[in-house]
């Protein structure tokens, strides 16, 4: 073989190897698969459709305005300040008023006292204190405030209270017969049966007052005694209680004023003393009774 042919075969072999090498490199760099030739695009997730979603409500068209009658007069409204108020209660016919007196007034005062509108002992006189008590009661109950009693006031008062007792009416107890021991000399005659005390001088009764005694646990002693000590402003050392106008007659037991008796009546009892609730009366007795005067406590 000639040198020229050998050189040509070598050149051909080199070219062939170069072509194969380029083809191999091209084959390695070329993408494969179903997306061959397609541009690479990021997948976007499909939107989720809620099958149960409610449809967007639609706004109903506004109703057409009502036709206005051009001949009708425009509506007018009376201002609030000109509206007439509801007529209030009018006072009724007067049944009791200031200046009246008697048992009906006592009954009124006792009922007002039971409701804490009247605080004195009923005396049957329709005075300033009674007027103020009635006014207060009427104002509290929505009744026309006049200070006088009409049927509406009386009915409401009766519906809230019971029938007053003799004691609640401020009536004095009815004394029993005088004990024979009370008919001579100067005697504080104390009757447990009628719950009364009488100041008697030579058989003549000069003063009578209601009294209250000790309970079954601290009874007031019975018998004949004498006043051995007086103290106008005494305070009990045993019970630390006030005993104004005290007149002692038996080992610590005395006749004296009692604010509790004045306030609660016979709902309470003393510790053995003889309680008087009439302040003016006990003050009078204190001025007239002397040490040494007799005291008789008995059942009539």
C-alpha cells in the first residue's frame, strides 16, 4: 500500500472518531421522557371548588315609593311638651283631720305607730305629730299627700295593720278594787291583776298609772313594804340598765320609769321592778312619794 493511501485512511479514521465522539456527547446532554422538547413550567395547583358553597345573595330591588296624593295635607305631630299628662289621683273626702279627737284618732295613731310613722303613745288628739305621720304614710304609698285621712288612706292603713289592742290604743288599764291595806296613810298601791299602780293618801286615789312586772324567772315580790331609798337617775349595777325616778322598796326592786315599757308595752318584762311607762306621771310620783311611805303589792 502506498504511503498516500495510508495517510488517507488515517485521516478518515480520525474524522470518523471525531464524529462519533460529538454524537455521544450530544446524546448525553439531550433530555429524555415525555416532556422532551417542552419548556420547563412549574405546575400550578388547580383551584378547589366547594360544591356546598352557597350562592352569593343578590340584593332585592327596593320597592317603589308609594304614590303621594298631592291633595292630601301633610301629617302633623304635637310636640311632647304639649301632650297632656295623665291625670293623677285626687284626694278623697276627708274623714279625719287636724283638730279632731276621740277613739277614731286613737285607732289611727295606733296603726301608724305599728308601722313606725307615729312614735308617741296614742292620745286621741289629731295634732301636728299625727299630721306629719299621715303625710309620711301617704307619700310612701303613692296617696295624695294632705295630712288628712280619706277613705283611700284609711283602707290602705287597715290592710297593713291589725286591730289595735287596748294597750296599743294607749288606754289605761282598769284598776281593780283597792286592797284594805291601801286605805290608810300614804301608800303606793300596786295591783298585779289589773297591772296598775295607784298613789293613795288616806283612802283617796290621787294618781293612777299602768305598770309592768317581772317575768316568771324574776318575779316582783308581793306583800307590804316601804320606800327606803330614792334615786332620780339610778343605773342598775346588776344589769347596767337605766332606772330613772327609782323608788326602792324591796332588796333592789323599785318603782321606776322604763323606756322599754314605753316602747314595747307588755311584750317585755322587768327584772323584778315595777315599770312605769308614763314619764310625766312617774316624775310627778317621784316628787310626791317620800322615803318611809308604804308600798303594797297584791292581786285583786
